[in-house]
């Protein structure tokens, strides 16, 4: 039994139609996804779960029926990653959202990344942050007061950094992305990805 994500409201039908028209071999080469020619469905391992994108039915669901992620942005990310990923390899260089082409103008105002959710949740609890990140499959990094990298999808690593607060400054959290992310995702989808990451890491 699968848990269907409410993708009707978050993914426009035209994007499922675009995915249906794409060459499955090309999609799989660029994304690391699998394709079932009998069902027309793509399977993508993302953040320790197996997602199934069904262009014909215009939905995204989780194969094991366990809705562990905050789902309002997950379907959007999955479909657009399948549509937009290229042959560009992971660069191995972390950058902030402002260093992504066009990011300095885009990631502000309503598109400011909600990293405050993580800072508010774990700014005084680094052990809790580490425990949460390990539970989500994170790999520890040597940055900030504590930091972890997550392989959200085969070509989409994301790092989460936390600094503890003190008498002068409040706790702070930050996301970093691989420099190659702009080759695979548009700015609005990077924002959707960031919201998904922040909400899932900060979830109680």
C-alpha cells in the first residue's frame, strides 16, 4: 500500500505530461532513477526513501507507504529533478544560495530560506541536532559548530550547518549546496528543496 503525496496542488499537470514525453533512458542516465516500461513509472531513491513518479496518473508516492518527509514540497522536487537533471556531475564544492547564479536576487523576501526553523530548534541542543541528522542519514562535516551532508538525490547533496547562540548573537543555521545544483534545478525548485530539508531536519 502506498501513500500518495498531494501532488495535484503542488505540481502542475503539464509537468507530469512533460515527463511522460521524455526519453526514459535519458531521464535515468541523468538522474539515477529507474524506469518500469510496463507501468511507465519512475523510481527514484531520495533521502533514504524510494519515490515513485507516475506521469500517467499524475502523482508521486512512496513505495513503502511510510510518509516520513514533509510532503508538500517533495513531489515538486521529485518531478522537477526527473525533468531537469543533466549530465553535469557533482562538483564537490559547497556554495550558499546567494552564490547560485541569480540566487542573490531570488533568495530574499518570500524566498528567504527557512533555516531559522533549524536554528530555533537546535541552537541550544547540538547533541539533538546531531542525533536528528544521523537518523536522517547525514554524514558529519567539519564546519560550523555542527554540520551534516545529505544526499537528497543522486546529484543533489545538501549540507546543513548550525552555530550555537551566545549572549551577543542568536543561534544560526545555514544550508549549502553543491555548485552544480543550478545545472539540474531552477531557483524556485531549489527553494522547494530547501524548505523540505529545513522542515524535515527541524521536525520534532
